[in-house]
């Protein structure tokens, strides 16, 4: 699975993928990928159970070597104190690993992706650390931090010239300094990156499904999400130099520029190239991750989504989300409420 191929469609398609051809291309690229569900169940006394479930395509009669093997994508937990099992369900191989932790204990690097060379010594491109602790009497906090330690994606390492130009044109002339343009570019880049990779409903996961049937609605919702992040970022970066109305106008200009770029670049394409000629291959796996925590009391604070039916909080993302900064998953509950 190629990360750069997906981002290339985003870049050459006008900073985000919205049209039917791009949706179809993404669906093809993402089909059959490995994935993992990471579940934390907290007991009233603060002890907790950690369960990881890994999925990968199973070998088929006409293809004894599946595209992705579990061991090629994940560093699978094994040995005591883990309880592990491997099964095959329909067209998937499923590996589960479970262990019990005490209140206040911290678990590090249990959800690890394969890496090569020096990266393998670090434990792969993403490092995680999770703990459950009592922060007040009867109040328990689940906190998990995902830290990117792999190579910086090229889309983040080098600013996009078209994005820089759009920002210069959107900012008031007096504020279009190099420092301000770079600051706003960081805001815009982070907004689109997190929109693509999560958390909070990754765009890539939304590209197929019911929104695929209405790309205009999908585009409107995506731009709505990005607009809010850009508006907030402008306030943080240039709040003292711009009035609220000016920030709103700049955000509108940026959104309009992005929409116009999308229309002109994607309109004539039904199957955009997955990667530009000469791009080197990137065989790193795009791995869908779903984190969830079940708490023993009423959730009083979280940055995740609350599943009222199951009493769980969950987050969906791809590891690349952490490339623009640590991803912190947080949920706090009060027992007895």
C-alpha cells in the first residue's frame, strides 16, 4: 500500500480528493489493507485489560501468498503476559493479543508497525504509550499518546508552491510576510493532513461508502471541517494582527482557492495517476487503526467519539496522522455517575 500514491492524488487533484474518479481510485488502493482494533477496558478499581486485534488478507487458492501478511505489517505481541490466538475468518487472518494491567501502570509500544534498519530498533514508524490512572477520587483517566518517529512524509517536508501562492493571495497585503505565510501554511497543511488521516473520521475512510454516492455533499462537509480548523489556526497564529472579520475573509478565500483548484484539476480526469512518473515506490502499509476504551463510569471529558449504545469512546485514524504532531487520545470518567 502506498502512502505517497494517496497523497499524490490529493496534491494533483487540488489538495483533497472529492470527485468520483478519485474516490474510486482510493477505494481500489485501500481495499484489502491490514488493520487493527485496539481496545482498553477499565475496571472500577482502575485495573484494565488491553486487547489488540490484527487483521490481514488470507491466502487464496489461486494466490498462496497474500498481498499483506500480518508479520509483514505488525510486530505482533507474543509470550507472557500476553494471551494470544490466531484464527482465520472467511478471507481474513485474525491475530488477537490480550493482557491485564494494574491501575497506574503504563504500557509502551504494544501496537507496533514493522520498520527496517534503524527504524526497526526504535520499534517502527509510530510509538505509542498508554496508561490508566486515578486523577481524583473516583475519577479515572485513560490517556494514549501516538508519536511519529519515522521519516517525515515528503508532503510535509517541502511546502507546496501552489498552497504558498494561495495563502499569499488570501492574506491582506500588509500581513503577507514570509513568516506569516509559512505559519498559515502549517495550519492549512495540518488541517488537510488530519482530515485525511484522522483522528475524527479520516477522509480516506469516508471516500467510499455512502458519501461516495454524493460527492458534492462529501466535498461540502470536508471543506466545512477544514474551514473550522483554518479559522481557529488563524486566530492562534495571527489573532492579534487580524480582526475576526478579516480571519473569516481569509478563510473564505483559502477555501475558494482550494475548491477552484479542485474543479480545474480534476474535472477532466476520471482516473488520476496514483503517482507521478519518477516517484519512487513506497511500500509502507496504510494501516487503519481503531482505538476504543470502555470506562467504568460516566464519561465527563474526552476528545474522542462517544458510542452511547456500547458505553465506549473511540477514535479512528491512520498512523500517518501523528506525522504532524503527537496524537493524544483522552477519556476521563467518574465512577458512580
